[in-house]
C-alpha cells in the first residue's frame, strides 16, 4: 500500500502500543509499516502516481454518476484546501475503486444520474463498493454486481432511485 504523502509499505492500523504519531497516511490516520517499507517526498510519490505505477487506487467519494465518473473533492459553500491527489489517482492508477457509503448524511444517494459537484477527472472508476452493493458501469448503465444482506435488487433500485442492471 502506498500513501501519496510518501510512504510505500503501509501495514495494518497500529495497536495503541505500536502508535507512532509521525507515521500517518494522507488522511492523517495513524499507520504501521511493513518490513522493507520506504519513505520518500511527495514529488516522488506523485511521480509514481502520474507515471501510472500504481496498480489500484481506492478512493472515497461524494458522488458517482451512471458513467462511473466521480466527484470527491469539492463541497459547495465549504472552504477548499486543494484538490489533493484524487485527480492524479483517477488519471494515473491502472484501476480505480471507490469505497464509500451509498448515502450521504442526509440520506441522499451518492449514486446519481449526473454529477452535481465538480468532477475529479474524466476517467471513470472501475468499481463502486458500498455497504449495500458493489457496482460497475458500462455505456451509461449501472450494474449491481453483488447485493449484500437481505436487500433485493428491486429494493436497492428503489432506494437509489435510478435504473440498475442486474448481472
């Protein structure tokens, strides 16, 4: 696992006795390191990302549209500190997986017909994984690949409010 702030070889979350406040990921979460981990500056890290040396990127999101385009960096009426690495990861990783809740805090679906927030990049994500289902996208169709728990396909489609395609 690589973190855009300059760490290759991230391990599992540390136990309290292993916690090192200087070891954090790009989201400022404490991390542990694997044997043979390496540290480098952010310029080198973004060189890895922009040079297409990252096999899989896992990102959060604010919205995903029916084509798999994501918006994950700009919220209206909120101060923006910068885009961060999301745009670079969307463009540079060989495969992009979005891992997120399916609904916002106010209950609105994050899966939308078209983005209402600023896009994180033209490239589409490969997979959207949520607590309810896993989705893929092709030709404007949203495929519900796996539905978790007791929810039916029809219930999921009704909850989201968009037409889904069953795999």
